[in-house]
C-alpha cells in the first residue's frame, strides 16, 4: 500500500472550515451582515445626505466589522471576546454559595450603587459517598487517576502498540469522556518527618546519617522551590435520562470506567477510581490551586462530626 498518497492532517483539528477563500462562516456572516445593513442604510439616506457624508459614517462601521471578523486577542476572536466582556460586565460580581434565592437587601443598602449578591451556580451539586460527582439534571461524573508510561523509551513497534490500544479505547467510547492533565503541589512534610523518625531506629550510624542528610535535602528543596507533580485524570460523564436517572447513570459511568481500565491496562496504564474524599479535595484544589492540600480527615457534606471523629 506504499503507492497511496500521503495526506497532511492539521494539528488544530478543531479549526473551523473555510467556506469562501480564507474566511469562515462566522466571518462571512459578520462581513455580509454589516455590508447588507450599510447598503440598506445608504439606500434610505442617499436622498437626504451627500455621498461623502454617507462614506464618512459608513467607514468606521465597516472597519469595526472587519476587525471583529478577522481580529484575535489571546487566541479568541474579537466578536467572542466582546460578547464575553459584555457578559462579564452585566453579570453580578458578588456571588454567594447558596441553593436558595438570595433575599433582597434592606432599603438603606439597596440605595447604594453596589449590586446585590447573586447565587453561585456550579455544575457540581455535590460528591456522593461512592465518589461520583452529582451534576444534577446533567447526570453524574466519575473521576479516576491514570498512571503514565514512558513513550519515548519504547521501541517503534512498542509505540505503535501503545497508540493502537489508545485508539481502540477512543473508538469504543459510547459517551462523553475527558482527559485532564493538571499540576498539583507536592507536600513533603510527612515524608521528611517519616525519614527523620525512622533514621533514629536504623541499625548503623552511617545509615542514620544518610537518612538525615536526605531528609535535610528534601527540606531544603521544598523550601527553595515550588514542588509540583503531574496528575492525569479520566472523567466519565453519564446523563440522567429516567426516573431513577442518578442510579442508572452512576452504574453506567462505573461500568464505562471499568471498561476503560481494562482496555488501557493492555498498555501498562492503571486507573484508580477516586473516592469521595479524594474527589472533594480535587474540586477544592481546582477552585484554589495555590492553597495547601486539604487534610485526609476532611468531613464530607452530611457527615456527623463528634468528639471522637467522623461518624
């Protein structure tokens, strides 16, 4: 099959299609719509205004339409950037985490120019006891942490096998799935404390000295640098479509995650389903990445806290 011609596939597979020259449908709609409006306005005002005045009025509008159609800022087209700016300007800036409507402020506070707070609407309603994220009417989402394999150190045949397994998993997808690669902070305080504690029980003074030196090295490293580790997450989402939609969606999400674990296991990857506490800590770290990691004994919503701990 070596006679088949090579076909170049663009790196940006989500790039919009060009319909007229190098212009996309969005750009053609902006330019054509602006041209139509300007021509309609000219036919109405031509009998009342001289052509130079009409051209002076239409030129800034035409230039603005061209900038909106072909301009970009931070990788976003200017029309979408402008719509996002308008949406941000009109949206409330003070949000409150509440499922109920925010009561109206008193009259003496309502007279101020400051906008009243609004409820913070998040896609996640909470984390269930089985570790699934409750998305409300959108169903549930299961999160698993995926290990990694060294691709560059493999032979070409092994690399082809890894790509084939990953492609087989992609072709088997029956619903929404997301691969998230994120960096999270690493806290070495427990590791350092364990090294220092175990060094005192080592049988030889040289081993104890080496352990203490390594603990000092890790302490100095964590003090001088922001230590990060890469975390790869696989999120499987299933919509709720029936009366018992949540339970059925949870069963489908877990089944799909188990199938992904078995397929990806063929290339040496392991999938670990995150429990409720790990998912809660993950969501909290996404909201505030610079915050220190949450403690392992963090109480979940609905849990009873007693003097003896969680119950």
